[in-house]
C-alpha cells in the first residue's frame, strides 16, 4: 500500500516538524502536529494542531487514532501508545520497538554491541555516586565520556571527564561511561527506507562541534574522506537501518579516529540536523525523503547537486529572552546563502534558532562564507 492520500501525524512540532511540513506542502499533503505549546515552529505550516504532551499515553493515543501514518521528530515520546496504535492498524514509522531501543542510550549501546556494530566500549552506573566511588577506587581509566541514559539532547547529558579533578563535573543520574575516542572526524550518514525495503543513502557529511556546548555547529558535505571509508560508512548505515527494521530515516552519527577506524556513536530515527543542507544541496531533501519513506513511495535520488556547508545559528551564550537577530541582511548579500529561521520566540544560550546553508563549487569558499555568517549573525535577547 502506498499513496499520497494519507493523513500524516507528527509527534513534536519543532524545526524538524516545520521543515517536514514545508516539504509536505509541495504535494499538498496533509500533515498534523501534536505539541505541548500552540506557539511552535511548525505551527504556521500545519494542516492541523492538537495541544498535548507527546510523553503521555492519552494525548498520543487520541491524536494517533485520527491519523493514517504517525511519525516523530523527537525520540522521547510515549511508545506504549504507539504500540497500541500500531496494533489497531495505524502505520507507525519508525516502529515503536525500535524507538524504545533508541531513546535509551544504554539500550541502544547494547543493541549496537549485540549486532556487531563497532562502538566505543561502555559500562553502566546507577548513579553519579557509584561512578565517583569507582573513580576513587582507581578502577576507571581517564579520559572518559559520561552519558545520561535518557534525558540528554544537543550535548546536554554528555560530559567529558579528563581526570580526577573533573569528578565534580559528573552529571547526576543513571548513566553509562564510554572510552574517549581520539576523534579525527565526526561523520553522519542519513539513510532512508520504505515499506518495500528499498533504501537510499545520502552522501556522508562531516560535523564540526562547538567545544563549549558539545553540539554540532557546522557540517561539510561531502565529507573529506576517501572512497573506502565512505563506502564503509554508507554500508554500516544501511545495515543499521535494516537491523532496526524501520521505515523513514535513520541518521547515524559516527566517529573516525586517526587509525581510520569507524565507530557508531549514536543513531536518530528521524530527520536530523546533519541533513539540513540536503534541502538545497541534494536532488531530494531529507524531509521529502522521510515523507516518501513513510508513505511507501519510491525514494528520491540522494545525489549531491553542489558541495555545501551548513551552519547552525545558535543563541548567544549570555542571552536569554525574546530573540533579536543581528546581521541577517549582510549574509543575504552573498551568493549561494540560504537562510532558515525557526521562528522561536525566545532565545537561550546555544539554542538552535535557525541555520544557513551555503552552496559553492569550491568548498573552501563555502567555509569562508560560513565563517563570515557565524561572526556576523548574532541572536541576542
Ligand atoms: N566516546 C566519545 N569520545 C569522544 N567524544 C565523544 C564521545 N562520545 C561523545 N563525544 C562527543 O560529544 C558529542 C555529543 O555526544 P552524543 O552524540 O552522544 O550526545 P547527544 O547530546 O545525544 O548529541 P546530539 O543530541 O547533539 O546528537 C559527540 O558528538 C562528540 O563530539
Ligand atoms: Mg549526538
């Protein structure tokens, strides 16, 4: 079964939902959102809106019951309701069992290990005190990375611990610790899959991180890696998609170390920040691809039209309150710059407020434009 004449429901209406709705609009495809506040980025582009908490059973169940196909823009949703909806005949993509694995970093790591995907070695702790005790006992090697199992996003919930002096930086809660990978490059590969099992992989991208906030600030496409690593990364992404047995998109975050070993860091079963450039730089955007996949339509070509750099427009570190944007016009004067603002009323330190994609046949020229954009656009309160 496939088709356009389906009612799509999305749990969460942030910037990912907004860009999904814009892609849906090209096909005049109805798309409805469940979100906690009526003032959400996807709002102006939605066919319908239901106010409710996507973490609770009842709102998810009632919203989903009126949809043909249900999807997500965030993993932290009520999967009990999704299981029930699936049993009652609603298409749920990604399938709830996979979501349950992915939304808990610990369960996700166990899944990666069980299926033989290379991932940094890890160990679980029930809380930060037990971890601190293990450190005192001398049984933990530095440096390591502490990750909270469920509450993290955008680098919150992740702490790099260099030595005993850093013990005070430990995050409170159930966690895992991972061996620290000396990262040469961080890569991301997004793959799509429909109900027929057809898959399509976007070209791997390189991600650059904001050291302070531990979150992606910039991506470069195509990644500057040799053809062998590229093939390996793409193959691993497809195998993961098949192991999770999901339809829609899977973004696979990877580390490449100096020895050219690839590790899976984590996955996200939905459109992803590392695919925003595809709107302008690929034959098919990740958002249209997600729609094609969940509606069981033929997947689009993922071919690159142009090399590109994408920069996240983050809230200035010392500003919190109603957002003001500086420097936008200067950036719009440059050739090949595409500006996306998410319409979030309030800015917070490092909050994702928008992004800019730069197309240029010369990737270094695109990088210079990205530098200029990062220096020029300021989002303050
Ligand atoms: N084992 C590791 N070794 C070295 N650096 C790491 C390791 N694990 C995580 N990091 C760094 O921390 C960043 C954030 O980690 P991770 O992706 O697990 O967290 P997150 O908060 O879920 O991320 P996001 O929501 O931004 O994708 C990574 O992209 C990487 O830069
Ligand atoms: Mg991550």
